């Protein structure tokens, strides 16, 4: 039995989000939340919100005990890339890629 939560089109590079997800993978949910609250990364805030959502889904939709939950799976995929232009010297234009992320989090109950 597993409960999932998704975060789509987060305006942050998948590379930055991946660092935070590696910290909480296969950890108990309460420990993962503590890690996210005490890590000084910009991605921690949306990931913590997503973890809360996954825990709430597990508790309300699947009647799991929230004290026995752990992060069984979490990964990030690249979302759509917004292409912007930055003016440069002598009338040139450089392309700026504003990357987005799709995050998936799965929590399971310990047997």
C-alpha cells in the first residue's frame, strides 16, 4: 500500500531539487520533515509541503498510521523549459533557459 503526491511545474532546476530529495529518500516521514526544516536549501520548502501532502493522502485516503510512514520513493523529472533572451554586447542576444521540475513522492507504511 502506498500513497503518492505530485508537484508539477516547480520553477526550480531539477538539479537543485535532486540534492534535497537525496537527503530524505528511505527515511521515516517525521525524520525527513525534520531534515527538510533544518536544511538551508531553497528546494526544501516545496519538498516539505509535498511530503505533508503525501502524508495526508496516506492518512485520509488509505487509513495508514502516520507514525509508521516512510519516504519509499522520491524523484524529480524535468518539466517544460521557458526560453528567455538576455541582451548582450553589440546587439547580440543570449538564450536563458528557465528550467522547471516535476516532483513525485511516494510514502509507504512500515510492516
